């Protein structure tokens, strides 16, 4: 039984400390709270889509430790097929050390562990899952050559790819040319295009550069200013939802997972983007990564309430 969405990427255990402000060099700060939360950009996106009711499978690797069991179990609870997640003996599961300040902004240090053992060979072993999908999702927390392999396999089988180019780094044009959908924020699109993005007009200019590289549809995320969507036929902006941010961790992953869910379900670009905006906005109103993500009923209720306002 193949899944409609296949996510190839990272699984991390997030260790989150709440602080009044983020520490300076050499400084020790006392935090006000600590919790662990399943994360990793790949797992977050798979979880978001699964919780929203999509048919989704995850390809990735974990260590052989207590975090591995928790991460896999958490994905299963959201309905994600975890049969393509492998364990690596003698390697730690990926971890992320996260400081969240009073404004809800964060700084993150990631130790990738087993995520860097998602090799091109390992991806190729799961060709059947990729071939059977309607959409493949990739991010940049596994080795770049493995992302190239995943995109190539998807291309061989005519499966469209959604790329979340985070953490930000330059990418080769021949990789970008094979991407159908890309979901960068302001800093990521600037790294990819050399265009500094701060508002709608600059986002449109940067989006045009990515379109010239062969990408089908560009979703430029401008935080509170909304999302600029550009494809061959149109460019439009959908405003974001006004919410009180508690923790911005995984808001972009929630957006990507929701966007994939809506696109695979046959929604048009406007509907899909509005839905993804709502899911991203709801996610920042709660603490944690996967623990903060809404289900379909919550997302629909939120959109309905926003319409009445």
C-alpha cells in the first residue's frame, strides 16, 4: 500500500529550554522551563501532513536509543507509515538544542547523528515508496547528495517534488530545475537568489529568479506579511493570520505539511496556501514542534472563526 506523500528527511529529538533572552558568548543563563519534543524538519512535515489526515510515509534514519523509539511512536500516532525509517547501530538519534525567548523567537543547535546516514544508497533502497507517491517532500537536514538522489528518483517516476530549502544554503541550479514546489522564507530565498527579500515586491523579484531556474511554483514566506505565490500563470499574495506567537519552532514545517496535504487533495494554489497559512499560524500559538501542530478539525474551525472576524 503506497502513501500519497513521501517525506525524505531528518528525525530529531528537540530539547527545548525557555529563557528570558538568548545567551551571549560565554554566558550562563538560568532557564524557566525545559521539555523534550519530537522534531526534525522531515519528521515535522510528515507529522503535520499525517495529523491533517494525509496518506504519508517517512524515509529516514534514527540511532538505537530511547529517542528513536519515541520519535517513531510519535509519527505512528499521527498516522505516518514509519516502515522506511531505519535504525543505525552505534549512532545517536539526531538531537536539536533549542532556546526559546519570551517573544517566541528561537536559536537552535543541531547534532544530526543518524540523519547523516541517510545516504544516496539508503534513499535508492526505498525507490518503490517514492515511485508510488503523488508528491515527494525534501529539506536540507540530510546529506545533499541524498537529496539529489531523492529528487532524481522522483523525476524518473514523474513524481513532483516539494523542497523546503532549510537550513539555508546555496543549491545547484540542476537540482532546483527538478523541483515543482519550493517553500523558502525571506533568508532562504535570499541565499538561493542573491535578492534581499523584505516585502512583496522584493519577494516577487526573487521568485522570478527561482522560476527562471526551472522551479514550477514558488511560495515565498514573509512571516506575518503572508505568502507570495508565483507560478507560470500568476503571482498573488495571501496575508497571514494575526495570532499571538508563543513558539515559532516548526511553523514552516507545519506550513509545508499542510500545503502538501492540500495540493495532493486537489486544492488549487489559493486554497492550498490559505490552508497552509492557517495551520502555520495555529502552530505558533503553542509550544513545541510536532506537539504544537493542529488536526484537520482544528484548522478548519480556525479558518471559519477567522472569516467571521
